[in-house]
């Protein structure tokens, strides 16, 4: 059976580059998703809640001060007050109808740096879409609106102030930059500890570290697999050689068994011949004994004939004894050959079983 590794797990430079690109695609995709979630959590959740808290505080304090400054015509202090928020969100003072703008946060800075100013410049009527408080004479001491909790974006009206309305103060939420713009700013100073920059840096660093660790672990596992694969190939080669050797031994054993079977057949034939000869000898002996008894009854006959018969009888008894001894030796030899044949058959069966077990184990390892 031939082993064929997939391209993605081949321990080659092409395989390593392919694996790194695939892992980088996955990890950078996950990293981008985490950065996007962090961006939304910071700009569209945390910052919105912070601005809600700021607007709630300002709604309880700012109308009073701005009304007083407007009555005193102290436009310089009024502008400083509007600029105190660093233009992270918009504060705009208008006339009593909200049509004419008296002052706004950081009116002298570049408009492109603050999206809320650009939108207000392009769409002046969009000012009416934002919450506001009245500036009155005398300055109000009671809040006109309030936010129930940091998670809401629209204030709850409380009461309209008494007195003459002399203007309005609008609260404009800052427009967060897009994710690509925010990342572009972060890349200009990646180690700055402001906005969501630390989150972007930590997410990217963690993504790169996990990517490298995963890649190294993958390469280690693939190298281990390669070594195991080579070990299996070497083991398979060794097992194949062993199987060839066992087959040769089995072939020799079969030849030996065939030779022993042939020798056994010859021995059995000799045994049959000896049995037949022994049978004939016994018959001759019986005939001779009968003749001897007849001769013994006529002892008066020639003594010479009696002596000749006695010698012939002794010769037959000796031949019978000799044939019996040969018969016993032949039986013993046949038994030994049968034991050798049985032992050879048993060894052959054991070797065949070992060979089959070895082949099954190799096949299992290959699978």
C-alpha cells in the first residue's frame, strides 16, 4: 500500500508557505473581527455613554452660566466655556429660535478635524435634530432636561424655564471616525495610549503571537507525523523482508514434509513386506513344528534326519527372531518419522499463523 500525503500536510517549503498563508488568513480574519467589535464597543458604546453623562451634567449647569454670560455680553468667556470640551462633541449657542449661531465649540479649528462641524456647515438645518436647553433672563436655576441613565441618547424634558428666552444651547454628539480612518490614525502612532489604540495594539499583537504559536505547533506535529510515517515505511519494509524469509522457510518445510511423506511411504511398504515375510516365517515354523512332532514320534528313524530337522528348526527360529527385531526397529523408525512429520506440520502451522498475524498487524498499521 502506498502512502500519499496531502499538499497541506507535506513537510516541504511549498506546504509550509501554504499552511502559513491559510493560518494567517484565518487569524487575521478573526483579529479584524475582534478589532471591529472593540471599535464598536469603544466608539458606539463607551463614548456614547460618556457623552450622555457629560450632557446630563451640562444640562444641569451650563444654561445658567451661559445665560449670565450672554446677558453680560461677555462673548470671550462664553467662547472659552464652549471650547472647554476640546470639541470632542459640539456645543452651539444660537438665538431664541435656533436660526442664528452666536458661538460654537472651537470655531477657529480645521473643520475637517471634527465631523460634527463639517455636517453643521454643510447642513445648517441639521442643528434642529439635536437636543437643546433655553438660555433665559434671569438665568435658570432648575434643569430643563435630564437623562434617565447613561444608556439613553435622548433627554427627558423636565420643565420649561420662566423668564425671557434669549437664546439656546445645543448639545451635538461627536461623530466617531470610521474604522478604517481610526486604524489609519492608529498606524501613525501605534503605541499611543489614547482612544481605542491600546485595544488595537493588544488585539493585533495577540493575533500575531497566536498565529506564530499555532504555525510552530502545526509544523512540530507534521514533523512528528513525518517521522512516524518514515518509521512505518521502514517497519513495513522490514516486515516484507521477514515475510519473504518466512515464505522461503515455509517452502523448505513443505519440501521436507514431502520428503518425509515419501520416506514414510517407503517405510510403510517395507513394514508391509516384513510383516508378510514374518507371516510366511511363522507359517513355515508351524509347518516345521508339526513335522518335528511327527519326526519326534518316530525317534526310531534315522538319527541323522532328526538332527537335520533340528538344525533347520533352529535356523527358522533365528530368522524369526531376526525378523522380529527388524520389525521393531522399523516400527520405531516409522514412529520417529511420524513425530518429525507432525512436528514439522505443527511448526509450519505456527509459522503460517505468525505470518498471518504479522500481515494483519502491518495492514492495521498502514491503515
